[in-house]
């Protein structure tokens, strides 16, 4: 983050004029508190929405009428540094108080969760990561930043870059999957898109890397649960995307809720200060997650709020989200000498630097013209939303080339999810408008397909056997859409059973039985936020299309793939299990002394397969590709491996293949994974076309972190793999001298 000399001077001048209260005010992130406006307490309202007594839509309607306290008086007294919200008029109102009525006129940072788009919602991250397309990752973030700034939001609580290996955890939907290399590429691209490189212009926002760190390693996949791991695993897997994103210039990071090896990340000086600020050199600021400081009392690391606050600020946590603990106790701690003024000054300096870098002092408001323009943006961004959705669809199974369908086929569309446009956006999308969302039903209708929708059942509730009967009788093809509601993934949405929820398995069994008997085709489209345990489905169903929650253009993207105008090209960013008991499951695992095999005394199960049902990097196409001629060369004295491979499109239509480069360090001072992704390349091939694909792998990328967090390069034998997924690869062995 580059400030001009003038800005640095201005910052120091400002700091020198600030009272201790005003400094602490900058460290206080407020959210509008709900103060009523409805006839039940807010907590009860949440319960009613969670247990389905009221729908999400009803909840949103009630919330729109809720009375909120925006802490205007505190803002006027300079006691608020940042506010959460996505209402541009309210943002301008509060900004006006901060800039024109407070003593020093310091503008507010307006923060909001814009994880995969604001009004224009793109695919959930686990889906988009499967596009293996860094330009796309950056493009969708760029547009999200534009919509945010035009909506008065200058700080996105994004990207979420938690590497996740356990699909029971609901937040796997929000992140870029199980691989640290792909997650690092995703993280860097998102920071570029959100922050616009190093120089921040007017329609960029401050990124906020989250959740720092290893939150996704929560034991048993249960959200907010404890995490513990070796230093080597922490560095090689969970820290990797954060280090990459800080190197890309990210200006803020959010501490995660979890305790890591016994110390909650909210009060962890090793992660917050030593790693993030000192080793990685992040010159922006850190913020707690919601209520995170107060929760350190429940963790059992702090006596009370006051103790938690002191530990947090001392550990390097610069801003308090939503507890008022800094506001209530920090002044006393500083005056009593328990917290040095320098600690407060450092936090405030970091926060003010980001506000200056964003240009908020010169341009704190969002103009009426920008607000008007915002309303038009979804149309402008629909094209990218459609491109992102199409590129995120993974073809998992397509027996006998049932797909693509011919355009004049009569379709019975089955499943309540298929006609519900509100479910296409997935978790962590709060500012979409129903009129922008295209359901799968609408997408097929707009395609001109002869389609009749039979809800039949869905992620909740009973099945309607009459509708099942009609669906199978009427259509030439049955397209079944099954999966999860948006609320079944995301925060506080861990599932111990990751099979299809509700009675959707029975629904598919019924459809399978009837279409088999009537010799009709059955196509199953999955609309879910996490990898699912699909053992039965993969064994029986002829076609499986993983469509995730693809955002506002979902319906058009699915229709384009089903009718073949789009040849599916995405790959899985996370492994799929056959059964729940395999979780956590990931491709880059150590070999163990008894690698799993058919023989009994190896790392396996008596009652389930030990390999993934569908591995990381897996995805089919309407054509097929053949890999040959893998060559690995290293010029004498060179620091780069040159890797070439031939790819041929053996089918009768053009396609895009994501070629993946993996390596394995065969013998090292610590056991290393059987494969590690080290590169990928999307390549388009016409029918029958053959191309040579080349990778350069720098030797310095072939090391790993030891348990003390030192990066080591160790001579020895390595395997280089290239393939279309993490399982089926060509392989060459090389001896490396560093
Ligand atoms: C939530 C989430 C975090 C989000 C924050 C603000 O609890 O953990 O990802 O940014 O609160 O909404």
C-alpha cells in the first residue's frame, strides 16, 4: 500500500491531534444494531427463520422494516472508525456526520460481506475456483468492487481464502477448495480485482483476507470448533494463500474465530503480529470477526471482556468488530500503562493509512449518479456472470453421451430447486434482487426448450409421487435438479451427513427406477454448496452435472451446457466422497507407511472405499483428451524445470481442457504429499487438434516449510505428474540438486 509523502505527513499530523478516545474510536467497527420495529425479539426472529417458521423472503421483508441504531452520536464524537452496511444513502448520511460534524472529520470505512458479488452475484467460490481461470477470478472481483463503491461500500470482507478439506464444514462453499496452490492463485487474483493492483483508484475497495487462520481445519468439520496442527501443515496448507495475498498487496485481514494450537486467532501474537505483519509485511490492519474478542472469554483464554480486549490489542488486533470492548476498556488500560500508547498509535496508523489509500479523505461520499448507475450494473455485468457460471459447471458423468440434449426434446424438469430462483445465489449473498436471478426452469424456458416443471420434492419435505409419475410419463427426458438450499452451506451450516438432504435420494431412486423401465433418459443436475457423498448416485445415475450455486445467471448457464452450446470445462476444486465417513478427504495427503490398497493391512476401510469418488481436478467434457509424450528437462546449472506434454482432442467438437501439473517429493526430512499442484493451464483444442503444452517449474517452488516454519529445499528424487485431474496423470522422475 503506497502512500504519497504528503499523505504520510497528513497522517502523522492527524495522529498528533487525536485524543486517546478518538484514536480508540478508529479501532471500533460498528454494525447497525437492531432495536426493534417488530413484535418479537430479534433473536427469536433469527430462530424463526432458521427453523423455517418464516421464509428467508419474509425475514428479509421484516428486516427491511426493522428499526436500527446507527450510532450517530458516537460517530459525531469520533468514536466510530468503520460501519457495516450496504445502503448508499445511509452510508452518505453517516459519512456526512463523520466528515462534517466530528472534530477531526475522519471519514468512515464502510464494510460489507461481498464474497461473490454484491447485486450481481457470481458463482460461489468453490465453484468458480473450479474454472481454474485467474483472469475470471480477477474479473468478477473487479465488478464486485465497482458495484460496492457505487453502493457506498469501500471495504469488502473478502476474499475468503480458507483452504478446506472437510466438506462437512458449511463454509467450504465460500472458499477456493482444498488445494493451497489454487487457493493462492485465487487469492492473488481476487486482491488484484478488488484493490486494482497497488494504486487504488476511485472504484476499488480494500480487500479483507479471511479468516486468518486455519478456521477451515475445525475438528470434525464442525463450525467454530478447535483446530490443531503441526507448524509444517499450517505453513504449507493454510497460510499459503494468505502469504500470497499479502504479497499481492492486500490491505486488511480478519482474525478467525478458532483457537489454533490452544490460542484463539483473535489474540494470537504469532499469527497476527509475527507472521502477518512482520514476516509477510502486511502494512494494512487486522480486524476481529464478529464478536471475536468477547468469545475469547468462552474460549477460556481471557477472564473477562477487559482481559480479552487487552490480549487482542497487544497481539496485534487493530480493529474490534461489534463488541465495543476497545471502546469501553482501552482508554483505562492505556492510562494505567497496561497497553502502551505506541500499540494504539500503530493500530490507528494502519487504519488511517487504508482510508487515505482509498482516497476517502478526498472523496468520502457516493454520488447520486453512481447510485443511479448501480441499478444498471446487473445488466452490464450479466455477461460476466453468465461466463463465470458456464465456466464453473463440472461434468462428472455422462454415460453413452446422453448429454448434450437435442433442442427439440421434451423435458420433464424435476425438483423444487429447479424453479426457485432465490436459491441460485448460494451462501453469503445478501444484496441480490429476485428479478436478476435466473432459475434453471427459466433458463430452459428462455432457451426455447419444451419443458414442464414437476417440483416432486427437494432438500426439505416430502415427495409428491403423483408428480413423479407424471414427470416420468410425460417427458422424453427427465432432468432432475437436486442439491442443497443456500442456507444449508455457509456459516454455521456444518452437516454431519453430507448426502443429498431430505428425501432427494429416494426421489432419484424413484426416477431411476421409472426411467429405466420406460427406457427414458435421466439427467441429474446438482445444485449444492459443498462436495456431497454421492456413492449411490455415481453408481446408478447415468449423468451427473455438478452445477453448484452459480449466481444470478445459473439457469442460462445450465441450459447452455445441457443443450451443448457450452462444452463443460470446469474441474473440481475439492474431492467428493462416496460416504460421509471418508471426511476429511483431499488429494494432497501423505502416503503413510501402508498406502491404501485392496489388501487388508493397509490404510483403508472395511465398509467403504478409501479413494475419493471424484478427485480434485476432475471434470469431463463433451469431447475427450489424450495426454502423451511427457518430457522433463533441466538445463545444466538452470533453476527451472522445463516440462512439455502433448494433448490431443480425440472427440468431434472443440473443448477447453485444464492441464494440471503436480509434483511429489519422494524422500524428505518430513513426509510430503503424494501430489502437490504446481501449475495449471486452460487450453482450447479443436476437434482432432494436438498441441504441446509447456510448464516452467522453478526449483525454488519445490520446497516446503518445516515444523519451525522455515522454508527448506532438499535435494532428492521428485516425480513430475501432468494430467487432466489429480488421479490420472503421466509421470516422470527427476533427480534435483538445489
Ligand atoms: C461473520 C463471518 C465473517 C463475516 C463477518 C461480518 O460471522 O464469520 O466471514 O465477514 O461475520 O459479517
